[in-house]
C-alpha cells in the first residue's frame, strides 16, 4: 500500500517548457498556452500531472515540451 502512495506522490508534478512562439498559431492554441500559465518564451513551469494538463500539452506539442 505504501509503495503505491509513494509512487503517486512522486509523479505528482510535471515540468513544461514553452519552446516555440505562438504568433502564427491558431487562437485556440494561444489560449491553451496561456491556460497552462506561460507568460514568456523558454519559460519552464511546474504543473500537477493530471489528465487535464496532459491533454492541454497534447493539443500543442509543437509549442510546448515536457522537460523532466
């Protein structure tokens, strides 16, 4: 039981990096980048590793990468 709890606690965060500009991207992609919390290019942020965040990253894989 404790191994499961520690495994879930260890994978609770995900590090994301904004790698490409969203200038020529569609408005929906710009909103996803802003919704993730990015404010400037090459910024690395930490978010909870949830299905919602993973889905947002999956929508813009050409703009955002998973660092760690």
